[in-house]
């Protein structure tokens, strides 16, 4: 199955983000709300998404003591949230608290519980950076160790680069989800992404979600750019 396209609404203004939602929602994409949108114009973008009946991933990468993360998840889960992210480095108890809070809050709201995905190694981090962080081994080894924590805590999957997907699927099975940022069409700049991949590589690796931001949001014709990426994802 082709990866689902996730459009990252990492843009500075509510008007720009709202315009992107209105133009791209008919394609059936999932939208990603990260720090810029959540802290800058959360109410406006949620209203725009609701008006289009569009689902979104809430990419806040929560990482704190279990009680604090549990409270945060309870506060942010609401209709429209399909997926939310936490940091696997927060540990097993924190991951378990996040999953529990997502399920309990969803039940209170009579809505499906959003999937909790645990961030492994950011795609802006290369092999040489891991030593500075005190992490032994390469990105793949660390992703697998952290994914094991996430799996045992009942997370639906992990945030990882496309380069780790095949090994993760081999270790944890095809139903364990992979949410992959750093997707860049051939010939486009990688920016701060050190472990980027093309839409075709995401499809061939078996990624479940392919997250694309600037190649769509900064294009003069974001609708056409999204369609081209969808075509590549679908093969």
C-alpha cells in the first residue's frame, strides 16, 4: 500500500496555512500541525481543518515526566486529531502514560483514539551527531532500540527516517507504523534534513506516512506539487 501523504503546515501565518488546507484537503492528505502552527495560530488552523473535515497529526514531540505528558495529551486530544507524537527518549512509563491518556480522553469525547507515535532519531541528526548526544551505534540501531520501547508501551508506531523503515518492519512487523519526515522529491534542496529520502524511496521501503513540508508549502502551485508527490508515492 502506498504511503499516505502528510502535508506539514510549518508556515508562519494562519492565512497561509488556511489557504493550504482549503486547496489540499480535497486530495485526502493528512495535515501535520507542529510547533509553528500550534503555538502561533492553533485555534485558526483547527477551525480551518474542521471546516474541511480534514484530519491532522499533532506533532508536539512531548517529552517530560509521565504525569505531565499524560495531562498534556488529555488537553490536546480533540476531534480531528488522528495521530500525535511523543519522544521515545521519555522512557517506557511516559510512553505508556501517553497512550493511556489518549485512549481515555478519546473515550470521554466519544471519538476514535488517536495513534501515538514515538519519535526515535530526528531526521536532522546524522551518524556523526549521535556520539555528541552520548548515543552508541548508528541511527538504525538507536531507532530499533527506541522502537522496542514504543512497541512495548502500545504505541502504534514510530517517527523515523525512510532509511530505518525496512529494518523496523522486519523486527516489529508490517502493522507497526512508520511516520517518515524528510521526504524530498528528486532535485529539491534537503535543507536541514540529513537523512532525507524521495517519495519513491518511501514507497519502496514500505513507509506508512510520508511527511512533506517545504516542497509543497513553498511551491508557487502547492496543489500541483502535492499531486506530483502523490503520483510518485502511488507508483
